[in-house]
């Protein structure tokens, strides 16, 4: 079969893991497969036996355009279709995959024609576990690469933050690759010419014993970045991360107002997060703290509290986003109570949560936090 996989987005800084894993799985299975980004896909006039697209809620605004461009059998998966499968069937996709795609796409290639394909139902037949599938194959996908390459060492998140779509997609489960598998992938990427990378898990440091095992094998030979929850960063872990070559950690802080932190179900404290950031900085690791404004219940007081605590803290680099409405999150449920229509996703992608504050207010809050250190 001749198969096309599409990353429906413009060029990105990092390659899309979903397309990389799918391409590797299909290639190992033995079929003819290639991967395109959005512009490549819309420009091609080739015919394919199967076209698969992995959507998130920002890129799903291209779903109709892609469906109209390709006349044949089309499937889709990813965070957005997994949350709203009927929406995708209604606009003409032949099949929707719910959950992880590797086993599901092989099931489809072998003749599964169920409109909704549940990944869990395919796992026992094809036995593609997270350590058994090949490393992602990004052939054909353009990306900026200034951070290096993306390496995924775990899947899922056991937490339940009310704004995050990831924990729902993974059913609040967390599974890890063996450290030896991670090191093997890094060695392969180095042979391909990459000398830096980011561990792009939802939370690379979730299991500290495994993190230590990976760090010991890396042994500071290369420089890299990772993600973490701030409160996970105790002094010993930070020193080991630095020794192993980590020079930047991306942290989802969200807010430094404890009442706002509790409302979004972050399950931590401001003090623990600030201590983790301080530990990282003292160990020589830069951090970028990511904040969200406009979460349900947010007030001007929460923003001012966060701003003052940023000023008084070890935080140096920050990023701020206005809260987005992602399907099957608590924000989505609250937006639906205000009359939110899921058709918006197909028109504009994921919208901001503006049912409590105007976009002008949210932008002003965003500016207050962005300039907190100025």
C-alpha cells in the first residue's frame, strides 16, 4: 500500500512525535510510507491508498481542507479526534483512532474498517509496546531544529490539571521507556548528526530513579534540555541533571497564586515550585517558567500576586499564554455551560477561554506577567 502521513501544521521548532512514531511503525510493518507537513500535503497531486492525519486542537482547523484535497480513504487521530471523534466523522473522515496510533494504524492496514478504532483494542493483536516500536522516523518532515531533536522517554501524565488535554488523552496513566532504550535512541540521533536534544515528555523527572539511571549513562557528554514539574527539582536531582548535561528545564508553573493553583487542580504549592526553581538555578540550570492567565476563576488579585512573586523569586525566563479551551478538559466543560460550540475548532482552532474576562483584559494580564522582571 502507498501511505501518506500528514502533520497538519506549518514548520515547527521540533518534529511532531506522533507522525514520527507512526511512520516508523508503518515502515517496519513493510508498507510504502512518506510524511508531509501541511503545505507539502496540500501541494501534492499524488494519489495514496491511505492518508492519515494527526490533529491537535490548534491544527484541526485544516481538517476540512485536507479532507477535500485527498479523494481516497482518510483516517485521523491525535488529541482532538480522540476527544471529539464524531466531529471528524461528520466532516468526512472514514475512520478515527482513539488513543495511541501505532497498533491502530497497523490494524487498519490489515483490514479494520470500524469507523472508530480504539487503540486499546488493537494492542493485544499487534504487540507494539512503547519499547518495541522503532524510534521515530522524521523523514520528510521539516522542522527548525534549533533546540536539537525531540526525544520522548515516557507517555502520559497521572495528574488532572483542569486546563490540560494530555492527561485525558492518556487516561491519567503514565508509562516509561527503559533507560537503555532511551540511550539507544540518543546514540542513534547522534549518529544522524544531532548533538543536542530536549526530553519532550509531559514530565521527564516524574520517576526519579529512572531519571538518575538515564543521567548516569549520559554522563555529561552532550548538552540537552528537559521538562519537569517544578516541585520535583530537589537539590540532589538538579546537581545530577547538570552533571549529565542538562542546561535548561521547561516548567509548567501556571500561577503563583495558591488559590488559583488550587482551582486549576495543580496539586502542589507555590512554595514547593519556587524552591525547585531555586534549586535548579543554584545548580547552574536555566529554567523557563510557563504561566497561564484567564483560567476559570482568575482575578486581578491572582495576577498581581503572581507578578509580585515573580519579581521576588529566582525566576528569570518566563512565557505566558492565555488559557485555551481544549476538548474534554474542565475548561471545555465550563465553556460548554456558557454555550460554547465545538464547531469553533473547525473554524479557528482552539479558542481562548473568554467567558469570564474579555480578551483585552486577558492580554493586559499577559503583559503584566511578561514584564514582571522588567
